[in-house]
């Protein structure tokens, strides 16, 4: 399990389902498309329309293409492809 990224900030969150864990299963707020007080993700950074996220539950790191604004082709990278933050 990865540690929480040192750049993670509770003030920068996103409500995107984590592709690695099923923590939103059975949550009425998440199923209804509402922001849940439990199932948020750290928004580590963004590059245009691509969000760089980390799940606080399972610590999975991934990129999510929002489709808003200028999109990037081939934007779904894995955690291994993310640049290291110092």
C-alpha cells in the first residue's frame, strides 16, 4: 500500500469513483450523484482536463480525464507513470 502523497491537501478534493476499490458501493449519496462526506479523493494536481487523484482509503493513485476544456490524448496513465513529487 502506498503512503498518502505529501502534497495531498484536505482542501483539494474530488468526488470521482476510485477504480481500485469499491468503497462507494451501497452509498445512497454517491449513487444519487451527490458529494458524499465519506467517499472523496485527494486532488493532487491537474494538467488541463486531467485530474491526478489519490484515494484516501486504498491509497491508489490514478489520472482521470474529465473531458472538460482542452483534453489530452492518451491521458489515462497509471500510478507508475506519474512524475515523482518532491
